[in-house]
């Protein structure tokens, strides 16, 4: 292990693990991260980190100012803090103590790694110039936390020049850092369609003549044709209908049926085309069944695009930590989504990187699963990447 920064991270490994365990035992759902926020503030105060006053009880921004002469670059490092509504079924020492809630996506680890980075950076102020902003964000799982923090002004005063986010990746081994240049992750939008007809007796459908179940069923099937008949085959789109609600008894044709789903795209222009396609389909099909249709389409997060310029910088940072053989490059985008993309809309000079968490010879952890375990051995690598990136971008 030749990296001095990785060695510093290993030296405080127990600290990082202890923070992770405290958070893991006490998980909190989105916009309820009160205990986690208090813990983060307490730890930052102990380090002497300036805490920015925000009009919120869930979210923290810390400021570390470098003492080395230089460009005065402002670098933001982001971690998310929210947990998921899942009952934990592991037998680990720090198993969740909150019924029905657990950290099944590693946000506890992201927060612990960033606190570890803060601890190292405060001891190395003479080694970097500029300012570091530590952003601890709520509500990533609902894709609204980044916008919430942006609206609070976390990218301003001082204005952020570069931004880095990290997330575990179960497809890669511990000790590997994973990067993707350009378009990396899909947008995520949600929609609900409400079909209104006329209720009546199931034995006499001909007397009803406006069955919302029939209308909804045909709408659902037709919506999938948007992908195959309205979108270029080279454009990646996923439309998933994930909820259907309607009816109260097996012999009553209901008055209303609702169905909801999500849309994922890699091109922001395709997003608009899909929305128009869904609206056109439901507005044409529903009247054919003497029903009315209403579409509620909610734009979520945009596609996530990693800066080629910053990929080069963080690529060098990663090589210093784990060696070039352990820096992996993803060769195609994925259809998952991340609200970090909202930050990149405003600060395009940024990167969302991945950290390998698979233990060699063992099955990979499954995210959003009741048995998910983020291996603690991976934590120092994330801390080291945060720190090394700051040093390299502020040379």
C-alpha cells in the first residue's frame, strides 16, 4: 500500500466504522434524518469544521478552508443520509434497532466515509488550497433531497467549482474504484393515470358501457408501444407500470381505475417525447370506452452526466489510491437513477463515482434487500478517494 492518503484512511478506520455503526443502528427515513444530522454536526464541531447555517433540521453543510496558496477552487463532496422502509434481517453487530427501517443502500457508509474525509482534511489544511464543502443530504431515495439542498443554497456562497459523489457498487471488488465518463445514469420521472367511467353491476356490463378497467388495460398495453414505435431504437427508454388500483368487489364494475409507473431515459429530449406519447394514448383510448383520462406526470431527476474533464482528474486520484489495475471503467450507461444528477445540472464539472463492495469469493450484496450488508473493509477506500480528489483538484 503506497498511498499516503489511503494509509491515513486506514489509520482512522475504527473511527469511520464506529460512525457507520451508530448510523446503521439508528436509521431514519427521508426528511426525518434528525438524529443523523445531529451526529454529523457534533462530529464536525469536534473537528473544528465551520457549519453553515441552513433553514432545515435535516441536512448539513460543513466548510473546510485550505491554507496553501493556490487557485481558491471550491470543491463539494456529497453524502446521503436516508434509510429505507425495510425490516432488517441480518445478524450483524450494528443491526437496526428501529422496526421496519434499515440502511439497505449504504447511505450510512457514505456519511461515515465523508466524516472520515473531513477528519483527514482538517489535519491537512496546509496541503491544499481553496475551500471544501461537505454536503450531507437527506432524502436521496425519493430523488428530492438534492433539490432540497440546492434550494437551501448549498452550491452558492461560495459557488461550487467541482463536485464529487460516491456510491457502493456490488459488481466490483473491495479495493476497486469504478468510473464512467459522459452519460452514466438515466433520468427518472413518475406518472399516474386516472381513468373515470361509470360503475355498475358486473352481470350487465352492456348497461354500463363505460368500463374504466377495460380502458386502463388497453392504455397500459398501448403505452409500451411508445418504446417500440415512437422512440428511436438506439435511444434507451424504460417504461414500467408498477401500480394498478381499482374496484371494491368482484361483481361491481368500478367508477375509477388508477395506474402509476416510472419512465427512465438517457436523453432529456426523449423524456418530453415519452410524456407526450403517454398523454396522447390515454386521451385517445379512454374516450373509445366512454371514459375520461387524466395524466399526472412528474419530472424527477435528469440523466446523470459525468464530466470528461473531471473523470480524468479523479481517475488519477483513484490510481494513486488503488493502482491503475484497480481503477475500472464502465463501458455503457445504466437505467438506474441518482438525484446527484441535480447537482451536476448546476455544476457540470463533477463526477458520481462507484466504490467496489464485493468481497472476493462471496456473493455480491443486494441493494434494497433486507439482508444487505455493506462491508466495512471498503470504507477507508471511499474516504481516501474523497481526500485525494480534493488534493488533486486544488493543486
